C-alpha cells in the first residue's frame, strides 16, 4: 500500500504542474478576488439549494425562484471572470477523465487491449 500511496502522491504532484491545473487555480483566485463574481456564485448556489429543497419536499419551486435563477445564470454567462473559470474547470475535468482512464487501463490492461482492437 505504501507504494500505491507514494505513486498517487507523485501523480497528484504531476497534475499540479499541468497547464490545466495552473489555469484552474489562477481563474479560481480571480473569482475569489472579484466581489461581483463571488456574490453571483453564492447567490446561485443559495437559489439552487432552495429549489432542490423544495423539489425534495415534493413542492414545485416558485416561478419567482426559477426566474431569479435564470436571470442570475444569464448574468453569470456574461461575466468574463466566471466564463474563464468555467472553461478552466471544463479543461481540468477533461484532464482528470484522461487520468482516470489511464489508471483504469493499468488496473485491467487486458480488457482495454481487447476494446482497442
């Protein structure tokens, strides 16, 4: 197990050096430092929680809640700081999917060889 943990830490270290991770860190910091972007994210998270809670309780969210959510989402889509962060998150997620695929192929190499033929 010690060897697996050591290799996992090495992998984490290598991931932290990637362009995708560096860009995600940079854009995340930009969001944190941008009050407008930060407030939009906090507000939309609050609205999402309220809508989900209503749905889990068997109650339809109010039209006002849905309208507020949609308006805020439009505002977020036009905020360059949030757009950059979303793009960086998307690219980092792609990288992590590739890493997970590589790990999976190392766990069961014979299955992946069969599917590649």
